[in-house]
């Protein structure tokens, strides 16, 4: 899960609620708008989010995008650099079918 916060604004009640709702999920907290004066209370955020979950970005000057890309690959894809050559199953039904023993029919 990517939770994007506007770092140029103070931490709102809605932000705190989203941080609380996602605290037990695989997540990356993106602090966007790093190109603007920062209003986000980093001390308050540090009490809610481990530093390793935070990525600072600016979409205006594209800073932090490489770090975000790397963190997404590590957290959600186990560090897979190129998923085009790797099969990824995200559907529970398909995953269950793949785990079932295969039946091989032999044509005579």
C-alpha cells in the first residue's frame, strides 16, 4: 500500500486515521511535495511511522522517485528487478489451483 501525504501541509486528522488503519499492512508512506516549504510535523510522524517506511518525493522535480521505485520492488516484489520473466499470481483462487497436485493423463 502506498500512503501519500502532502508534506507541505500539517498532519491532518484524516492522515492520522489512515496511518492508524494501515499500521499493520505492508506499506510505504510517501511524503510528497518536498520541493515546497515543509509543514508536516516530522516528530509527530516519527511516533506513528518507522523511518524505513518513509520515502520523500517531489513529483515536480521527480526527486525520490528512484528510491520509491526501489522500495516498491523490495517490499512488494521481493526485490525482483524485472517481473516480465517471472510469473506472479495475485489471485487466491489461482494460487490454490497451482498448489493442488497435478493430474497427468496419458494418451495411449
